[in-house]
C-alpha cells in the first residue's frame, strides 16, 4: 500500500507541478545579477536542504530541553546504551536518512537542486583530537556519503550545493546549528580551527573540481557572532565591520581557487546569514550572495535589502534556507522570490513534524525516551526499550516509511502558479459513504479553504501563531488535531467565524442524500452553512452543544 501511495504521489506532482528543467551545459556561473549555466541561460534554483542527515538539530528529533546539539545527544545516548550502540544508531541513521529514492522523488516532484548541510567531523578530526598539531586527518565517511549523493543527483540532473553547516569549532552562538561545544574554542577563537576549515574546503574543491552537477560551494552556514560587541550582540545582528568573517571567507576562496576555478562561491552574511555590513565588495568574479528568510512577511520590503545589494554589487542572490512555516507562507514566499528571479532552497526535506515534504514517524519506545529527556518523567526507560526505540527511529527515516505530505509539495510546486483546487483524496458519494473533515481540497487559502490564522510571522509581529494549531496531518492554515480515542484519526478544530472548507466529490448514483456531521462543541450557538458549488443548500444550521470539545455527536 505504501509503495502504491508513493508511486501515485510522485506521478501526480511530476505531471502537475511547475518544473524548471535543467540540462548540464557547463558549470553554474554568476553573470551580472543572475545565476546562469554554461550556455548563458538563467537558472532558477528550486531546491531543498537535507537538514538532519549529517547534522541533527535537537528540535528535529522532538527535543525541547536545554541541550539541542548533536554531540550532547550522542552523550546522552551513550550514557544509556554505551558507545558501541550509540555508534550503531548513527551509522544506521546516516545509511537510511537520505538515499537514492529520496533524490529520485525530489526530481519527480519538480525540484532541480539539493543543498547538503555538512558536518566537518564526518570529513576530518576535531582540532583537539589531531595526533599531529597543524596537520589534517581526513575521514572517508563524509566524502563517501557526498560521493553517493552526487551520483544520485547526477542521475536525476539535479544541482548539488555543498554547505558547510558545522564548521570546526562552530561559527556562532546559536549552538545547535553548528553542533558547537562551548567548552572548546570556536571557529573565531582559534586559528587552528580556521585553518582546518580552509583545508577542508580545498580538499572538497579538489575532489569535485570537474563535477558540473556541483552547483556551488556555500562556505559558511549562518555565521552568528559578535566581533565588536560579543557581550551585547552575541549573534552579530548589529555588527558594522564583520572583518574576521570577510577575511576567513576570502582566505577560503583563495584556497578553493588554487584547485578549482570552475565553481560558484556562495557567501553568507553575519547574523544568521543576513548582515552584510563590511563584507562586500566581492573578491571573486564568480560569487553569489545567500540570505536566509524565516517567520516574516512575504512582501517586497522583506527582501529589499538583498535586492539593493544585488544591484549595487551586480551579483546574484540566492535564498539558501527558508521554511518551517505553513503552506500559505510557502506559496506566497515562492511567488515573491521567483517574481524577483531569486532561487531558493527549502528547509528541511524531512524531520519529526508535519511542515516539510516528508515526516519521520516516531514510535512508542522513542516517545518514552523523549519524555525522559524532555523532563516529563524522572526515571529513564529500560535499556532494551531505548535501544529498540532508537533503532526503529533510524529505520523510520527511510522514505518508504515516511509520511508523505502532498499538501506541502503542492504548496511549493503548484500553488504558487495556480489558483485551481484539486481533490486531496478521491471521495465517492454513496449511501453510507464517509468523508473525513481533514481531507478537504488541495489549493491556496480562499480557493480550497479559508482560515484566519494563516502563517507564523513571529519575527516581525512578535506573535507565535502557527497556522495549523494542532501541527498534525496537513500544513495548511486549517487547525487539525489528532483524535486520541482512535488510531490515525484526525479532526478539524478551533473553527472561527467565517472559516470554511471545500470538498470535491464524485456522486456514484444521482439522488437525494442526507448529510450528517460529526461534531463536538461546548457551545449551544454554533452554526454551519452547507453549499454545493455556488448554491447554498442549508444555511445557518444550528449545532447543539454536545457536552464538550471531545464529546462527539
């Protein structure tokens, strides 16, 4: 059943999605304000980041406690299971999380690029573990994983952008992003760490210098460090100079160019990628600016500073990371970006959670472990249960066991370019037929449904609204919660005045039918309107109080 479902999803969105096809015509290059291929054709990158594969962030695993870094997660697993079983879990995680089937699916859905967040420790030893100070020990695991990913991308004609997500020592005070150990010198506090980073990029560039499906080198992900005022500006948002960041990126570029003159160099500003004070002008003719965009409005003003930098410096801009929001936000963001010829890479492809194309399933034993880690229980689960839960979780990272969120894919690949509603599922109406309320049509808000709480704009509004307040099943603005009394049953909740849902149905036999609604409400004044196409069938039907929000009648 799962394979059949997967095949259906891949076919549907390949046929209906808006696709930017790319054929290898030499290396991607910066030409003025555009990214072009070897034939000079404009290339609009539509990509996705493989967050959580080489580098886990705690929230992707359901962690809500104080420690979110991968090295802390490893320590906690080792305490419960020992080093050997901890390493077994991570080997299985790396083997299952991203495979050829994932990249095949991205191609079928309409994506044309992949951003790989790399952890340096899969490629080289930490500075304090080097047997000979000043020399670099190369590890084959990271290179082998990247080689495999590149082969899958080449087979599908997808560009692969290498992103150093966790630098030696860590590039900022947002610790989980780079798996930074704050007891050790950071990237900015250690010349040795900086030299290790430069050497790693030169090794990568030498290895892939002639690979045309490598789209570019994103050399430092989200630097966030206060160089001038480390006490009050810990993440570098107000930094005016950014001298150390510019110097390191220039040195890294020079090392890359010693072995590779082909590939696009992508740079990110301070303050999580957006503070470019003091970093420009460009020091290489084949360079692009990257920025990151989260939880703000999707209007021209939101990207005006990057557009200004693009014009002033005559160089292309790429949105290297965005996502973690509702489908409404995704559709409007992509419309904005593509109207301004800005390519994008969404974040991430999969995690525990429903606002990405693929959702990793959890399991009972892992949930018990999370309860312990997140402080909801004081005693650790049995060792055998911890082991079983983690191994099962690593197996569940495989696409065949992922939950495929067709609504998220549709919101990214079709809805930015179409106002048409499509059936979410095939509903055939006959006597006794049931239609789940959560299976309303696919489409933009105002066409397939309408909900007042549409997206999360917390970085500008200071309000932490989330769209779907239940955070399950679908990622539209409609509020959906899980029915705890039934397996894999969901219901629409928190319905406000004026909100509505649309369903496309096929009628098996013409005739008169009685519509019954399953409802739960504490109010005795709730009313509902029911229409077919544009005709109101029943208007302002009173729904009597059922005794509470979980008492169904």
